[in-house]
């Protein structure tokens, strides 16, 4: 399978958020596809992948990545297909990690 690069040297989420071009990145890391940026968000947002710890990831979810991913799914932003169940999933991850904003958004779903 595909080997994922180390997390600490990549800024895919930030570059995707700002609509940046791949020229901002190093030669070995050019996210030309939306799916690659979303994969990085998912990796940062849920390092346990629903209970199974992913190798090479930190222990805690990235609150910013979780909340941002939830917003993408909730509102169908940045070319992401709108999916309310995925939005709720990532709002709950961010809320459990301490985001009161995410907790409020998740509450709207119930």
C-alpha cells in the first residue's frame, strides 16, 4: 500500500484551507488532489480511526482538523460533498477533544 509521510513535516491542511498552490510545498509533497488533503485532515482529526490506533500518529485528535473537516462536510465547502453523518462524526470528535464550538454544532444535529 501507499506509505504515508511523517505528520510533523506537512502542512496540507493549512495549504488546502487557504487555497494554496502546490508550489508552496516541498518537491516531495504536492497535494494536487482534493482527496489527498482530505486524507491528511482525516488522519489528523481521528488518529484512532474509530478505535484502531494508526501507526505513526499521535494519540490525541487535532481539534482544528476535526472541526474544519466537520465544516467541510456540513456545508459542502471547498469541493467536498455535503454529508451530514460525516459532519456529525467530526463535530463529535472535536467536541470530545474540548471544542465548545464543535459541541454546539453537534448539539444542533440531535
